[in-house]
C-alpha cells in the first residue's frame, strides 16, 4: 500500500519511470531494427509483450482475460491500433532512418498533440502561457532537427525526411493512444469502481495492437517478396539472432513495463501531466547517444532538447 500522503506522487513517478524505460527501449529497438527491420521488431515485440502481460495478469488477478464492458473494449481497441500498431511502426522506422536521439526528440512533441486532442474531444481551452509552452516546444524540436548532422553521427539511410515525418506521426499516435487508453480505463464516463486496472488495460490494448499489426506485417511480407524477386535485398547489419535478442529485451522494458507505467501515469495524473512526464527521453537519451552511437552532441542539440522539454512542462504543469 502507498501511504495516503504519497498518493499524489504515484502518477508523476510512473511517468518519469516510463521515460526511463522508453529511453532504453529506443536504444535496443534501434539495434534490433537495423538487424531484422522495423516491421519484424514491431510484430515480435507485440507478440512477446502479450504473452508477458497475460502471465502477469493471471498471477495478479487469477484470470486470463480482463473483465471489461463493451465501451472499454472499444476504446482500448482503438488505442492499441493507433498508439501501438501504427504509431510504433512509424517510430521504429524513424529510429532506423534518423537515429534514436532525433526520433525521440520528435516524439517529445506528443504533449502538443495531446493539447489539441483535449481541445477537440474535451473542449479544453489553452491560455497565453500554454501557447508560450507550445511555441517553445516547436522551436526546440525544429532547432535540433534542422541542424545538419555531422558525418557519421547518425545512420545514413537516405531517408532523413521520411524519418522526421514518421517521428511526428508517431508523436500524434502516442498522444491519441494515451487519451483513448485513459477512456478505456473508464475515465470520463464510468464510475471509479468500474475502472480497469492499468495493467489489465495494457493487456487489452496490446492484444488489439497485435490484431492491428497483422495487415502491416502482411503488406511488408508481400513487399519484401516483390523486392527479393527483383534482386533487391534490404541492407542489414549484424545477425538476425542478435536482432531478435535486442527485440526481446525491448519487449520487456517497452510494451510490457513501459506501456503499463504510462497507463498508471495517465490513470493517477491529468493526461497532460502524464504525457509530459512520459516525453522526457529526448533529454535522458543524450549521454547514451554519445557513448553508444558515438554521436557528436553540439551545444545547440543540448539546448534544443532542453527547450523542447521545458516547453512541454510549461504547457501542462503551469497552474490553470
């Protein structure tokens, strides 16, 4: 049991822990994607996460399938397909195209999308200080993304523009998925006693993500067959065995623990605060980008990352 005086810190702490987990996820999934491809990583990690989450649910609640009403199933289905199947497919491709640091920085714009979705779906209005936060975030992201990468600092795939676009798409899908997940738990339309536990909601969301990734996997397989028949093979580094090992590690710390903690954050804190605290990997990842990927992190990159995350903090943490 968490002491009552500490209860208000559970959601923010879960959000910070989510950022730590997703920082690690970005590194291992980048390594996996360069060995087996982003589509294989996406499908493999969702399948493994379903198994892990099902076992955890059985141990915690004594049943295999979460008990949910039809509306909760609907919201979790949309959340899984949009946030995990489509959004993460875009993110993993962005990892390979532009590297984990820039991809995660773009993902840091997710709170802006959450603000837009809140205004459209819930009628939330933004005031002057919120617009300042949005502007700072956009400027910080643009400042870093528009910086010309140094030779050898990131993977050169020839798809930098595609990677940037997919990173922005991933941010929008993550914000939408988190909103739908919170509704899937039951916030806003069900009494508290009927709310789903965040771990149960994570399992339901992951199952539908697995359904959503099947068409992507099928399309990818057909495309790869056509390319192979034409004599073209995708460029890969390292062994497929190492790629699947990286993907397995990522499945544990990302979709199993990370997504679970993100739903704990959204369940125990306002959506904007939760999304903000889940969007800190652009800062957390900087030392790893230097040590592991040998990137040259300029003062401009460091300042841009701090400005971007600072902008999202202003956007949601300022008293309304």
